[in-house]
C-alpha cells in the first residue's frame, strides 16, 4: 500500500486531533478499479463508455487528431485516464479513456464546492458541534477543525481546498442540511452539469463502495467551479493561516496547498501560470489531479487519474507534460470532443477496433445495468447521459477496512 508523503504542518494541531470514525454514509455497492500495485495487472478500460461530449470520447485508448505541425502527445503517460481541454471554449484537444468511471479521491471536492459554495454566505461563521464531525472515514485527511470552536466560513473553505480537510467538508455539509442532503444535492448538480459518470456517496471523496467519477466529469466540475470567483480564489491560494486551538495556545497556524505544482515543493517545480484546482489520493483511486493554467490568453485544463508509474510525483509530472502539450497544440489539433455534452463530435469511420472489455472487477460503465446490488442506472439521451435512479441512503457501517485518505 502506497501513501503519498504529506507536507508537515507547522503545528501538531491536525495530527493531534483524535476523532473516532462514526457512522459513514454508504451507497450501493459497485465495482471500482483499485490502484495498481507492484505485480498487479494494469486495469483495462471498458470496451465502450459514455459518449457525452462526442462519440470519440466513448472509445477506449488515445483520442487525438493532429494537424500539420502539431506536437506529439507525450509518449510515456501512465495514467489510466486523462483529458486535455480548452477551459474557455470547452474543446477537448486530446484524451485517453476520459469516461472511464474510476474512484475520484479528493478531486470530488470540486463538485462539493460547486454545490455548496453558492449556498452558504461567505461572510458567515459557525460554531462547530461534535455531531458536525461524525461520520468521517478512518484515516481522513484533516485540517484541524475542533468542536466547540467558532470558524469563519472562509476558513473552512480554505481548509477544504488547501489541506483537503474532510473535517471542514463535514462541517460545511452540516451547515448545508447534513451529509445525506448534501450528497443528494451533489448528485443532482452532477446530472445538471452533464456529468453522467459520477455517482456520489460521500461528499469528501473518501473511498466508499460505488463512489465513482471520470476525468471528463471532473473537468466539468472544475470548469463550472472556476466561473465562481470564490472557488477560483480558494483553489489558487498557495498558503494561508488556520485558526489554532489549545496546542497552539489559540494562535493560528500556517496551512499550505497540497497541490505541489501550485506551490512548488517536494521535488515538483511551480508550474508557470498555474491556477490550481484540486489534487487527491486514496487507496483505491491512486493519485488524481485536476489543474488549469493560463498563458498568452489561453487557459488549458487537465485532469489525470491514477498514474501507474512507480516514479515519485508521477501525477504532477504527467499533468505538467499534458499542460505543456495543450499550450503547444492550441490551433494545431482538431478537437475530438467538447465539455459541452450537446456539442458532439462524430467518431471516425476508420476507428480502431475496441478492446474486448474491462478487466475483472473493473469499474461500472454506461452499459452496466445488472449485477450490482441496489444500483439502477439508466442510459438516456444522445450524449449517453447516465442518470442515477436509486437514491443513496445513509446506513450504519460498523466494520470496514481501514483506508488512509490523503490529498
């Protein structure tokens, strides 16, 4: 089991916070592609996936249509799924398995922010109750929220975006009517945005049975979020201060953004023009990352899911290579799809034969309609939008395998 090293806090507040995992929100059981480990066979994508945004995006493998003078796509990308798009136009410049449903880790917090950020007044405050923190998964990443203390809403959002604090997510979800209500609203928001690959079980991205998204959907969430000035400000903040507690004698302590490309640390240089967005890591998801950068009037958006490379910082290296390629490819490739699901791009008539199917135990795809207890999916519309027909409910989980959730 691999855990990405954490950048140490300037105080032991978050580490010293002992919270017992209580009831966890669980949804329908669904197969998910686990992170590949040494000796494991690399998971294979489904033979056919959703065609939202264009028929080519539903095909497995690399999809790119270069024009004369176009740069070659970086040859050593190991991610199971990735997508490069123009943030403003929504044009997909290139992609690999963008609709493959995979565990998203903390990048799902982008959908949480899209859903909840507009509803809670930024200037507000909230006194945290112990019940606000109930239900967090064991090993959750924490910013250091303490029961009985009053926090500004802005502090909580900085805890979400910079430290990926599941404690901050649960407090904001409590302010929004509770975890179950927030999950329902997040699912509705995903459907509204055309994100048919996404099934929400927990608002913080913690590994839960059936919690899935895709590189395409995560790009939709980032694009929507960056329209909101507060979202854009939070996700691009490199460092801030968070209210302290007894361990710091009430003094605030520094929190740094765990997106290494944004701040430039732990062997990853700062990427010029980076806007940020969100990174993630869990046992099942591996490393996930959504980043956007702006240069010369162009903003390129990249989502990378679960690199199989064993090299340190591979998710950042591959995202950086894709950003470089995206800037170099602007105007030199024919788009293969769109982040606007109605703007479909036809599949080429000479498309290569698709693989015969997903690896055993692989994730659900839009064609999966049976064999998953409690889950009913319906495929509808020309874009292949998947609509969740079974509502996620809250159930008590008294025993489950411990999972460590990092960024």
